[in-house]
C-alpha cells in the first residue's frame, strides 16, 4: 500500500498572489500606521485590517508609501469597518 503525506502551508500559497500597495494613514497629523490596499474604487478605497480599528466617521489623511497608486486621494472618511476591511470614501 502506498502512503502519501501532504503538508499545506497557506502562507506559501498566498505568496503567489501579487503584493498590494501600502498607504500610510494619519489621524489629525499623527501617524497611525501602514495599511495594505485591498481595492481602489472611484468613490474610495478598501483597506485590509491593521493594528488600529477606526470607527465609522473617522477622518484619515493618506500618503502612498510604496509606489504610485492611481485613484488614491490624500484624505478620506471611514464609511465601514467590517469583515471585508476598512472602507474609506473620498
């Protein structure tokens, strides 16, 4: 009888996906950290969750920290913070 063992490393599987750009987020001039961009839309941007969970209504300043990301504006307001991520509207 033949036996096969498989080791699944989900981090390795995710390594094949293209790396998203990062933005630096600030609140009232104070740096809040780097957040990875999940999706850029005409009306705003969806970010992956980070160290700080921003409440809806929070005004954030944005600085693109790794390359140029078309469509990202210098500020936005949190309009949703749920399982999909943090949504900012321009």
